[in-house]
C-alpha cells in the first residue's frame, strides 16, 4: 500500500510514519525542511515543499491512503493560508487520484463546550482562529468527498499528549504539581479530556485501513476526572497529591485581569480547561472499527513525566 502523509515529521506524523513502515507500506511524506526527515533516508520518499509550492501531483500519485496531518497551530496570521488554502490545494491534486483521505481534525471544531457528552452529531461552533480554520478545512474535504473525489474519514481527537509534544501547557501543569503550586478550581469532578499520541496513531491507521471508516467522522478521547488526572501526575512525580481547592469565580476574575501578562501561569483559557465538565465520546470508533486505547492514560502520563524530567 502506498501511504502519503503531510506533517510526517511532526509530533503525530512521524509516529504515524513508523506505524505504516512497520506494516510494510511504502511511505511518502511532504515536508518543508528535508533536514527534519533525515531519519527517514532510504526508508521513505521525501517530497520537499509546502502545500502552496510543493509538487503535489507527485506527492499524491498512485496513493492508496493520504493522511492530512499538517496544520499551523502557533501563528494565527498563517492559519488560514496553511489550514484552509493549503487543504484546498491538496484536495485539488488528490481528487480522482487518492483512494482514501484521512483528515486529522480536532474536537475544538465543536467549540468551547462546557458540559455534556459530545458525540459526532454535536453541532460545530468553533471559536478561535485555529478551531475556525480546522472546521473550514474539514468542510473543504467533506465537499470533495461528497462530489466523489475520494473516500474520506475524519478523526477528531481531544488534547493529544506525549513525550516531545509541542504544546507546552501540560508540561507547565506537571511543573506546577511538582512544585506544590497546583490547586483545584471550582466543584469536584471536572473533566480531563486527553488522548495519548500512540492511541491517536492507532486510530488514524484504523481510519485509513478499515472498510467501515469510509465517510465517517470519529471523536477520540480518553477521560479522567481532574482529580484522577492530577493525582496520577503527583504519584508519577513522587509528590503529595494536591488537596487545595479554591472557588471558581474569584479565580476567573483574576485570570481575566492578569491572564494576558507575560508569564502569568493562569490565563482564562486554563481556568476553562480546569473547570469544564464536557466529555468526548469514543463510542463510535470503538463500535465500528474495533478501536481500543492501547496505552492507558496513566501509562501515558508516566511517559510524559519522564520526558519532563529529562527535558526532552
């Protein structure tokens, strides 16, 4: 099987590359910087360029499965160009060529849900530049699928974590717990919606290879209460489990006033994350594709803490 992967040198993409190499597949990746793909020399075809300038026809030629994992996460001024216009360019090249497109999306397209069990029928209400452009990119791919350009499957994970993750917010949480500075906010049993990176790779492979996945949207998330999540971090760090709990209202006011100051550790978005009661259902991918979390949350957090300790 010929597999093409955008974002193949990224946090999720490089693990996806290794998973398909282990299956014996032929791999082709698209990267802006060939030096980042040195570990793939002689094991994969490397196409250099971005979604606006690369030879996309060569990238998608003869492709059985295309995983679109590339996205701009950090620079809002580039998000539309990369996440939307870049997806349009890739769709134009892939139409009638690629057999199946797997779109790596995000539960962020549902918006800042505060409570309830979110399944794939939940309406999209993205808020924020990244979430809005991801939702628009999903729509571009969906339109192509409905026109018969290729088969398509959409995977929407919650917060993806693991060693060398680019989002440093979880490392900051680990540091707070380690230093004894963490406190709970608001009533007990808020939600911690995370998914370990290796589980995301397993789900992507299932989306790319299982016949039942064609045309489907799948959420993917593991779940613990915030007390269970932070308690596991404390145990892994060999630190006391945090007990202090403060009311939400004054903490939210403080975060709103000071949250934009450089270095302030508690922006309002962090308060939102620590107090949400939303959960994201993985029931559909489990039922239709037989997916199961291979790495339990606790094992993933142990790996994260080890990575934090070594500074990797």
